[in-house]
């Protein structure tokens, strides 16, 4: 796969996706959005054996400082709507991935960068991370589902405050309000994200997949999350994975999910 704005490597069943526009603070342009979509649509074929994905930004200054505003100039309403739709499609692929996706947030995660982090299942923030949706400062709103995911994470009132003021918050505040899962020392976000991913990958892979599916269903008005949970619970109980996990518990040993 030929990639220009991203670097991708696989190590220990983890796929590391790094935004590679450091001079532009990893601002997300149309090419990067397209490449992110291509990776998410094809990772299981191009990098077989991938069981988890970590997304980060190159350098310590920025995860992604936003969308590339230079590409906004002169867009018609139809063109701008298509730009937004492309972002929704790509970030939905991340949110609905069958494997866990962790954002290792270093530096600025603003606008489209914050939206990218929110699309990931977990966000590990370096102490120097800064989050925000500053689009109102430009007379705009988020276009990559920021108005949809932010209230899920921080609640309606706080989401509206951040959207309407355009305020930037630090990592500790992001953790306090639920936007970040964990705050770690500057320069260690990728390392700590890897540690968490390796912990997750010791669990049952179907259990992880179905956990993502059920939680996402809760926020989808077109789905009955409770019924999806009931169905997957039944499937797991009778699966090789479930049998191994239950047997290991009874036999007082660690389960070996690699053999099922």
C-alpha cells in the first residue's frame, strides 16, 4: 500500500498508524483522510494478524492540529458537505473496527484531530496534550462528527460549552471530564498506549470485538443495544473462546485464547 501522509508498521500484532505531516502539525488534509480510510478498510488484508491499532502523530508538538484549513477556501456547500461526509465515513470505520483502536495523543488534538481521537475507542493523553473544537472561532462547526461524539464522552452541557466557546483544554481537564482515559508523562503516550493494548490483547478477541459492537449500539438509535448484547452473550457462551475462559477459571489457570 502506497502511503504519503501516513506511516504504518505492524509489530506484535499491533498496527501502528502515524500521521506524517509534522511541518503542518499533522493537519488532516483530504489525502490523509483518504489514506486513513484505505488503511481502515484494508488493514486485515494488507497486515494480516492485526489484533489492535494505535493511531498517533509524528513528533511531540501535535497529534493532529486540525483539518487543513487551506483546503476549505472556495468550497461550495455541496463540496463542503462531501468533505464532511468523507470524514464521517472514515471515522466511523475507526469507531466500528472489529479490533481495539487506541489514540496516543501527543501535543495538539484540535478540531479534526480531536474528532479523530474521539473516534478511537480509548485515548491516552501525554501531559502536554491539548484538546479542543475551535471551529466556532472560524464561524464553523465540527464536520467529522465532533458534535456527535463529544457529548457521548463529556455530556451535553460540557460539549456545548466547548463547542460554543472554542476553548482549548489541557490533558488533566480532558481526563477530568472523560475526554481522555489516562494522562501519562510527555513523550510516553505511545509507550503507554502499547502497554494498554498488550493488556487488552490478552483477553478473548471475540469478547473485545463484541464489547465494541454492543457499546456502539447503545449510542445508535437504529439499534437495540440490549438485544445485541443478549445475542452476543449467548454466542460467546457456546464459543470455543467462552469454553476456554470458563474452563480456565474453574481449573485455576490462565486462559489460552491463542489456541481457540
